[in-house]
C-alpha cells in the first residue's frame, strides 16, 4: 500500500498522467493501473524505471525513505541547441534518432506445466509480463539451461510463443513431454519426431511409434529477449 500511495503522490507532484508515465518508462498502461490500485507491486526493473521517470529515490518509492516528497527536485530537462527555448509543447520524439517506446501488453508467463491441461489454464500461469504489442504471441516461457545457446536463447531468456499445434520442420517450438516443457527445433517424418538442441553437447531426442504420442507441440517461438 505504501508503494501505491507513493506512486500516486509522485505522479500528482510531477503532473504526469498514467499514459505519459507509460510512454516514458515503457511500462504498459495496464500494469501502471494495477500499481495505482495496489493490486500488485512493481518488480525491481520497473521500480527503477518509475523512480527515474518521476525523479524520486527508489527507496522513497517503496517506503524505505520517509523524507517529504517536496524535498526532491523537479526533473531536470536536458537542453540542446536542437530544442526550442519555448518547449511547452515540445515532443522529445521529434528529435532525429529518438524513437517512441513501443506500446506494451500483458501476456501470461507460464510456470509449471500441468499434464493434460490447456497451456493457458489458470493453474499453469505463474505471472504476467509486458511484451511489445507488435510481437504476436500468446504466452511467454522463461528458458532454463543452455540447450539453445547457439540460437542465442540463453539461460533466463524470456521466449515469446504463438500457440499452435504444429510447426514446420526446423522451426523452434515449445514442446510438452509429459509434465515438462522444452524448447527445441522440431523435425518430423511419418515415423519419428526429432527434437534438436542448439548445443552440440546435447543429443537429439528421437520419438518413434507410440512414444510420438507423448510429444505435444505447444506453439512456435516468434521472438525472445535476453537479459545481460
């Protein structure tokens, strides 16, 4: 509740509307709305973005610093010869080379895969994450391990999945085997399904005959993001 109240205080003091805060930070308006309602608290990365945009210390925003908000200076506007002196209606995105942040939408982050349930069943959803609107995906998985590193999908990468029951040969897919989900390149013939890692230290997983029925394609990988 302290975070909810501090966020609103800072927005009121700075005169920043939710839509403007979303544009500045890249955090979706839906997420900011939930923060303001107190439905849930922002994670560390988003807390840092909010504190920078509102020019208040992160410690104050989460309630660890009880200094009066009036003690914090107004945000300092960077000056440039390219910026007109009367910048009341100045749009920073009019500067060449500065692009507006993409609009973000919330997508479900899948946790434990419950065997026999649809991938987007409530019991499978661990959280929601914000995804650029132009990435057409249905859910997100967090990669574990190094089996796909040659495709630049690292341990901890967020992988965006478009839900579909089949993929073309050679495409990277999220595949359920029993109660586990894995990312692999998929190759199919009439008699076998082969799941290939993008790391030579992992042998192919080959399923034939009745074992092919244990392989359930959840969707195609359409994009991913790595965190340094």
